[in-house]
C-alpha cells in the first residue's frame, strides 16, 4: 500500500465516466466529455434587490445576453406555431357557423391557447456569453446599500428553479440549499410567500447566510428561514406544508469530479459514500414529497449525468 502508485481522484472519475456514460450516451459521449473538461463558464444572475439598473446595458455591451429571456421568446414562438397549426387544422374542418376564419382570428385563438400558459419567470435574468466565448465576468460590485449587483453561478443551475415555476405567495422549501445560488434565484422571482432554506452541513449553511446578507435586504431575509436539519427527516419537522419543494441532492458533481482533486467524491476514502448516493438521494426525494402539500409540486435535480442518480431514483 505504501509503494503502490497513487491514482488521482480525477482520473478515477474520468475512467468511471468513460465506462458508464459511453454506454448511456453512445455517440454523444465524446462531445459531452469535452464539455466536462472545458473551462467552466459562468452566468451572471442579476440581483433584483440591488440598485443596478445600469448592469444589463453594461453586460450587453460586452456581447452577453439574457439566456432566460431568449429561451422564453423561443418557447413562445414554438408554442405559438404549434397553436396556430392546431387552430388551422380545426378551421379546415369548418368554423362551425358556416363562415371563414381569418388569420387574425387564428392568431388570437393561438395566443390564448393553454400551450402558452406556462411562462418562464420574467423577473429572473441571467446573462451568459455566446458559445465559444470564455470571457470572464468582472467581480460583483455593491450598490449604495451594499447589495451586490449580480451573482456568478453555473447558468444550468437556474433550470431547476425555473422548472419549479413559483407562483405568488407560494410556501417554498429548498431542501438541500447550500451554498445558496438556487435559494437566491428563488428569491429573485419575488413570489415566495415564505422560503425555507435547509442544508445538513452547518459550514455550508454559513456560506448560505453570507450570500443572503450580500444580496438580499433585511425585509426579504425575514421571509427566509435557514435551518441545518438532516433533510431526510424534514417531514418530521414540517410535513405537508409547502406548495413547491426543490430537492437538489448531493451527487457525484461530475464536472468537479473530473477537474478537481480537492474534496473529490471519487477519492478512495469516499468510495462507500459514493456508492450510497442513490439511496441518500431517494430518501431526500421521499422527504421532499412528504413535505409538499397535497397537489404541490416537487423538482428533483442533480449535477450528474448518471442514470442511477437521476432516472432510477425518480422511478
């Protein structure tokens, strides 16, 4: 053991990914692998609580764009096109009153179609640079009250928050909240009647407090309760009380595992912990479901490509 060569955790992780993900993703794996090993690009999540109206213009001058707005526009175009096609198909069968349906009427019907009812929150704005552009954002700056103007995060981390689709006055639970990027994004919607942010790690919870104090005014922080319970036991604390629950579970954090030896879950001392991840994830998801009100909604998310940690847990 003393003389055996030490294999870096990153190499173990990449070997594991090559073995399992090449089977799962097939021909897509080489490009996904390249993406995992590329320098990480960040998005700038605008802080709606800061007096920073100049920031969007500043970022757009650097050729950054709000990917949330762009995605919502593309979604509307697609939905509108689908709705027009549906209405047109109905019109071919006759308007029902013997008259011809005009294009304007078709557009009106399409725009009021249920397909358009699920809209992405317009209050969340996150700027990213174009594909291939690895420009770095400047560090965030404080406004007159000391609140920072934007939060740098992996833009993909916003997707679970958008999927949660928080509505006005919803009671929201972020079950595994630290270090706090998704918690901050949930607050940016302006819709949380109350937000419970929980994480089992006390040290990581301190980081969450720091983010709240750096980005959120006191009157909004008062609507947030930060706790350090074991998320698996949450239903014993407050079961059946939340409209929306985000369960962003601990996972193999694939990019970190492939790039960073520090705190790498593929370290040999963490083998048992890694093998138990799907069971932990399942227990957290069950607790999240039990924490939701009847008719509530739960979003389960990871930052791993592993089917064992995603589809298999949900099934």
